[in-house]
């Protein structure tokens, strides 16, 4: 019965994630094909770099390339690296989301609703940010650049926020060079709106403290290290007031993004463990905001 319940829960979770991926891909393609691209507005991340490559080939070589194909190919090196170094389940769902987004971008027609760059920046940013927030809220990474940012952070020690700012800054400067600096400002406006909407739906930097009371600390710690790569503090010699049996309390701090991974780890290691979650905790010292 427990095995059946566990399998059913896993199937339901995978079905939910696949549904969210479909909605994310559709919304993101609408933002790109109906707002950003018609108004010559760049977005952030690999999509923005794909737009740059497409524009360079059109302007300098007279060749029109598919943004969806460029987007997919630019994601592949990061996904291959992630497969070798990081959580494989997350990389698989990232690959699915990248594939779905690429297909959606190629299928959704490029309908010009308006060429007003401000309207396109606002609505494109809002729709694109909503799609990203929806995906992140359900524990789905949306592109290989997430992996790339983590690699850069590990090599340089820079924060994820500062790395993201540099990447988006390069995209904005490229927009100014290729289209004129008014479009750089429109692109910056869209990136800001997208980021704000994403944070409104899902704030990945929100930290949560988890207290795990268990009789199988070794199994729980091993599973947490595999799935979360977070530090764990062990509080020994805890005692249950009801049965007076010895227990161990484990303390760790995670991001809201990692909540589903914590739940999966506890179910796998000790389904009888008791977990208490405190939201919006404040930490002092080194803490990685995003980790695979």
C-alpha cells in the first residue's frame, strides 16, 4: 500500500510539472512572438542572446535564422554540463521545458498586435514574467542559463544577482547597438517588468528553515545531500514527550524553490519523520540563493 501511494504521488507530481511546462512554454512563446519580437525588444537570458544572433545574421549576412532553433542549440551545452555535474531529475525537466518552449516559439504565430514599443515592453514583460514565475513556483528550471550562472558563480565567487545583471546588461547594450538606444531602454523596461512579475508570483530568494525530527538521521541526511546540496546541523539526544524514545533533530535552511525537493527527500528517506517549516527566515553569512 505504501509503495502504491508513493508511486501515485510521483505520477501526480510529474503530471503537474508537465502541465506547468506546457503552460509556461505557451505563455513565453506568446510574449516573444506577439510582443517582444514584433517591437524589436530583447528579453533576458538565452532568449535574448538568441534574438541577438538572429538579428546579427539578418543585418550582416541577410540570412534569417529560426529563434527557436538558436534557443535550443544555445541551451544544449549547459544541459550537457548539468547532466554530468548536477541533479539529473532537475536537468531532465529543464530539457523538457527547453524543448517545449522551442516548439511553442516555432508553432505560435507571430501576430503583430501593436508595434508601440512601450506597450510591447510592458505586456511582453508581464506575460513572460508570469510564465517564468509559474515554472519556478513548481520547481521547474526554464533554461540552461540557470546552470551557466551557477557555473560562473562557482568560478568567480560573484553573487547570482550580480551575474544576472551583467548578462542582462550585455543584452541591453547589444539592443542599443543593433537597433538604437531607445530600444535598449525598452528592452531594459521589459526585463525589469518581467523580473518584478516573476518575483511577485515566486520569490526564489525567500528562505525557509526546516526542522526535521527523525529516528533515521543517516538516511535523511544522505538523501538531503543528494537532492539539495545544503548544509545540515544535527541536534542529538532529543526525546519525544509521548513515548520518551530518543530522536534526532536536523536543521537546514532552504529556498522556497527547493521545498518540493525537501518533501521528496523526506518521503524517500523516512516517511514517518516530522517536519516543521518556518518561512521567510533571515540568514547572516554565506548562503547560495539557487542551487542544483
